[in-house]
């Protein structure tokens, strides 16, 4: 079998492949009743939903598993969760409050970067440095100004979906602590790849996505530090999800999400260590084969399964198409932005901060999973190097 006969999937940050445990859980839930019904069949469905909720609570509860399962609210995905959380109307310590200012990070996923339900004039986009790490000086200035006029919110992607760069949460907390600022973390890319401890994070809410863990698409979740501090419901309707998300729960997707969370918990630290080893191999191979290539965010803390690469002689979209034809699936940006015309806003922000790259070229993102082996990563490097060398020869 040659390379073209077998597809190689290296786009886990867009969606991880459905794992067997999550598939089995979804199939088992297909015939179940409405989980809001009070008869025996409904109670059986409710038990499946609540089991999944407990699994998610364990996933974000840290070693002490300190988060109660009722603090987990199911949504249709991370984007809906972000839209609900990025709202000016919240309960804070049980009292209605108006949040007047929102800060996001310039390189954030569009679900947070666009500001949700806040008026555009109330949204500040914080700049980043050349590695894609938030400018802490700019954050401190915004914090001082925003906190003068009452409650404010800081919401951002904990790990960038394109580069894998992880924002320095401890330093960020040090700036905003003791200020009237609600903290919302989009952890869609963190879940299942690195440990999450909601209580230790200092966040009021964390966003999770099922299909990034290997579950069915169509399920996400909000994990709340406390039910007394939360956004108002995004929709009106029934009383499902404790009134925060009305509508009949998508039980097969939720059951699948819970099963994927259990697998992630069982894998634990061994999974992260395996990812780190593979990423180191991939980056060493790239450096040896393509010394002119740039790995974005290389000097920052990053997701262990993600590498964003730019080569000065080949556009990301061109490389993505050629690699696809060669049987290798990678992306040229996040899945939510790759269909849009124009350069990546992530790459553009890093170039603006001083990284010596051409933002018009874009970058390809390689993101892999536990089942990705070293042979697969070497195959990618071989194909990508071949494309880059051809492009360099044409440019000469």
C-alpha cells in the first residue's frame, strides 16, 4: 500500500475522530425517551444524561473533583456556550447585574473574539506578543479602566485553536484578582489534552466541546464555578438544564460526550506525555528537513498535540490542497475560519507584534491524537518538505 492509498488525519483540533466508546454510548441512547419525562422510560433517559454530567464534572474538577455535577450545563456546542456566557446580563452572587465592558484576545476563536452579545463599543481586543501570548501590560491597563465602572468580563481561548499557544493563566489571574471582573475560559482545545481544575483556575465559567474529545458533534457544556454567578438564559422555553438552556436535551450526543470524557480521564497524564513526545519528534523532523520553516509560538507554552507551520515559499492554502491530494488532512487555520477569504487573524496579530513572517502566506496546522504514530508524522514531514522544496525551486 502506498501513501496515497491510506488517508492520514491530522486535524484533531477541528474535530477528533469518533472513539468507539463514544459511538457505543450514542447508539445505546438513540432509543431512549425524553429525559424530562417522569415515567420509567424518561427516568432511564435522565439517568444517562446525569451520568454524562458527572463525567464532565470529574473532567474539570481537578484531582479533588470539587465541582458539583449540577454546575454543568449542556449546550449544542462550544459556540452556543460562548454566546450564552458573553452576555452583559448575569447573576452575580445571586443578584442581577449589568456587565459593562468585555475584553478578549486578538487571536481568540471567533466565538469569543467577536464579543458575543456585547455592544461592539464595549469590547476591547487585547494585543499579543510575537508568540501569540496576551500583552499583560495592555491587560493591566484595561483592568484598571474597566473595573472603575462596575462589573466587567475577561473571556478568552485558554489554548489557541490554530497555534496551540496556551495563555499564562496564573499571570492573568494575578492582574484581575480582587477586581470586579468575571473570567470566562474557552477550554474547547484543552479538554482531554491537559488537566483542568475549574476551582484552581479562578474562572467563573469554562467552555467545553464534545467532538474535540472524540464524541458525536452537537454537544458542548458550560462548567460554572457556582450557580449563584452565571449568565441569564440565552433562549426562552422549558426548564431543562435548570432553566439555563431550555429545550429537550440531545441525549445521544450528550451520552457520547460523557463517554469521551470518561476515556479522557482514564488516559490522564499519560496522554499528555505521549503527545509531548510526538510533538518534539515532529518539530525535530521539520527543522531537519526544512530549516527555513517557522513554527508559530515555538517559544511559548503550547498544546502538546498542535504544531502550526509557515514556510516562506508556499501559501498555507496551496499546501493544504496539495497535502489533501496526497492523502493527508491538515488545516490552514481553525475550522470555523478556514472557509473565509483573507489571511488568518491569528497569524496577522503575531506578525503585527514583530514576528518576522508574511501573514499573507498563512500557516498550516497539524493536530494529532493518541492513535497518531511516529510513522504518520514522518510521512507528513516528507510530503510537506517535498512541496516546499518544489515551491522554493520555482521561486528561485
